[in-house]
C-alpha cells in the first residue's frame, strides 16, 4: 500500500498527515525544524510490518493549522491534536513515537491521555518529568553570566528574532542547522558550540559549511526548504515560546512517571543524550515501563534519518513485543 496524504479535521483542528499500511495505529510526531517527511524511512517499514503508520505535520508546520496566537502552541494543545488525529482516523488507541520536540509531545500525550496512548517511543530527547525552576530562567543561565553567549532556546524564544535570521535564506540555514547536529558534519571538539549564539552574532555563525550530511540529499533539503519558505518559521518556533506556559499548565504532573511500555533511542554524539544523561539514568523511576533503551554510537541528533535501518529494527522489535490491542 502506497503512502497517502490526508487532511483531517476534528474538533476544529486541521492536521495534515501521511498514512501507510493497515493494522494497529502508530502515530509519528516530528520535531524542529522538520515535517512528516522526517519519517519517510519509517512509514513503509512499519506498514510492511503490519502497522498503520501515520506521520503528522505538527501544528504550525506544513499544511496543518497555524493559529496566529503564540499560546496556541502550548503542549496541552499539541496533545489534543494527537488525540484528535486518533479519533479522526476512527481508532480508540495508538502507539505514539516522537523525535526531538515530537518526543516531548509524545511523552506528554502518554502522560496526559494514557487511555488513548498505550505505548510511547522517544527518539533523541529523553523523558524529563516536569519540575524544577521556570524553564526560561534555567536557559538564561546556560550562556554564562557575562553575556558572552546565549543558549539557542533563549534566542528562539524572542518573537521575530530567529525568523529574521532564518527566513531570508531558509534553505541555506536549514542545511547548516542540520549539519551542525549531524554525526558526520557537526563541529569537532574545541570548536564553538552551535547550540549557543555569540554576543551580537547569529546561530548560523557556528554552522558547518561546504557539505551536507550523508543522510540529507539535495532533494530532501529541497522538500524541507519548500515547506518553510511557504509557511515561515513562526509556527514552528512558537513551540519554544510556550515552555514557561507548559511548566505552569502541567504543574499537577510535577515529577510524574510515564508507566506505559516505552522505548528510548538516542544518538551517542547528540547533545540531547549527553546533556540529559541524568534523565536517562533516572528511567527506572521516570519510565518504569521502559522496555529497552539504546544509544547509537557516532550518531547525531537526526536519528531516524541518520540511522534509518537501526531505528527501524528497534521500532519494529519493540512494537512486536507490545501487548495486543
């Protein structure tokens, strides 16, 4: 069965998705700055393994809804979008798998709506329960007290600022951003960290130039660039602008574990894996239903695109071991 594009509308939410296969529903949620296309290697493999694989364009991306209000991109709204997709497809439950921001959306979908999401797979970004100080205060401290560097999340949180850097050359910026976080093209030890902005500079100042990562062909880059040239970046960046709202919205879930069967796959060279090593070590408490956890040596952040065969095998093996619906 070939992949099919669909627009579903449920409870006023318009969501574009790509669907392939039949069987138990597996919902695939992308991160920043990507789209449904980041799951292009997983859709046919999951379909061949007997699953109904569905990759969405998250709110603010592609052909999905793009509300004007920044607070429309808070986590509880994205969880509601995932529930709406399950309902619109005529299903009662789903396995949810997410990458990058999609991993956080998947984790919170499982946490807030366990009756809908029966298992959760997390790629690249570990589960970190809500807690601690206000997120913006934490990120402001990461750049150092002297103001010589600024953490990328703080940079993204200021409306219009990152857009002014990215939108004049979307394709070139994406190529650099993808390269900066890919295992084969990321800056080496001792080079300026591309997760930080130098004083008076831009993120792009620290991106590698000259070649694309092995996983990213010119056509792939064209697909991503065309989407963001059409939509702009504000919807995607609004996810970063809701982190304090999420912290407030989810106060009742402070420290809460996710108990459904779970999977984690990270990249050995990914800052998300190394910076959040304590979160991975805490999985016996925070993910008591964890089936398996894997870190792929030499892999960067774009894990299901950098290492599609390994990730596909881990996903299919994990899915096969889940309780029947």
